C-alpha cells in the first residue's frame, strides 16, 4: 500500500494550519491526523445512524400492518 497521498489545500486552510500549529505547538501532520480522525468518527456515526433509520423504516409496521391477516 502506498502511504503517500497528494492533495491540495486552499489558502485559508493552509493559513489556519500554520496558525494553529503555532498556537497548539503541534506539527502540521498531527493536526491533520487529529482532524481526519474526528471527521472519520463523525462520518461513521452518521452512517450508523442512517443505517439504523433505514433498518427501522423497513421494519416499523403500524398496528394494522402488523395484525393484517392474523385471526385470533
């Protein structure tokens, strides 16, 4: 697996990266890794919530649907 990825950051992001690197006394890679970890965690939670909602939408039956065709 190739560990090198090329990407471009806009000028505002680069300025903020430099600024927060100085303020937090962290190198650029650490800041980017922490930010991406937080992003991935957030996206994973959103996907899990969406999957749960989709599953609930498929399994939620109202009273009539649930008892339809059942003779008691």
